[in-house]
């Protein structure tokens, strides 16, 4: 069985410097911004094409959240350039973000993007959310057969930033404007007092509140 190096949430994201369709990029280039690094199995494939179109169509929303996009596949830079030109010609969508050339598989290996059970030569649909301090905050893996929901990544990025800014958690399916979850008390005395603290109280461990508009 082949060992796979897997990055871990709330630890530093693996460092990289790589050739891309927008010149050489390194993890340090994104310091101070959020980064979504995502891999796809191969250029000129239909599911990947729909995902790139989805990322492109949501690019302005990500930008408004101080978030950069960076794609990757184990293809050459020439293949990437030809593919994005084909997408623009065939679908009328311009791909505004860089794509890493990873023929050596160094970045894909560091991020655990290659799963031998799926393929020894292609990256699965892996997505990594990296915060402005270079910490890995979320990971999402999809099989090669099914496309990701880019709208869900927009939602998750908003939820991560709201949670950080307000020291709260967000419930299932949370959307902007909805109540957030207050961290549960850490002592028995604090649990006794929770009901009288003015939150939308259900039980000592479960309370919600509205955020300022």
C-alpha cells in the first residue's frame, strides 16, 4: 500500500514554488490573503471544464472576500494555456486565475492530491482553503467522476471569515445574515449562567445569536 502525505487542518500549508500560466507562484505570494488551491485530474476533460467555468464565474465574489484562486493539474503549462484558450473560445468564459504546471507531481504529492486507488498519474478533485497566515483551514476531496459545487466554496469561505472575525461557529447550511452559534461554556458556573446571557437559548451547550448588520 502506497503511503500518501496528507496535510492537516490548522497546520501550516505545505510550501511550494511552481511555474504557472501567470508566471512563477509561491505560497508566500499569497501571504495576507486567503487562497483556494484546487486540483483537477486533467486538462481538456468535461467535468474539469465545468468546474473551471464555475470558479471563473464566482471569481469576483472570491476577490471581494480577499481570496485568490489557484488551480493545478499534472499537465504542462502549454496544455493549460491551450485549455483555457479553448474554454474561452468554446464557452465564452475567460479563466482569470493561474494554473500550476505540476508534471513532477511535487505540489500534488505534498498536498496529498494523488490517490493511488483513483489514479497514480492524476490528481483527484482536491480543494484547500489557506488563510492569510498560511494555515490550512479546510480541505474538500471529490472523486474524479463528480464535479464540485463552487457555490458551496463561496459559502464556506464566507463562513470561515465570519467565524474568525466574530469568534463564533456557523450551523449547517449557514448563509450570511443568519444567526451564528455561540461557543459553549467551558465551566459549570458558566453553563449555569448561559440561560440568562441574552442569547437565543436552547440548552447550556447550544445558543445562537444574530450578528450586527
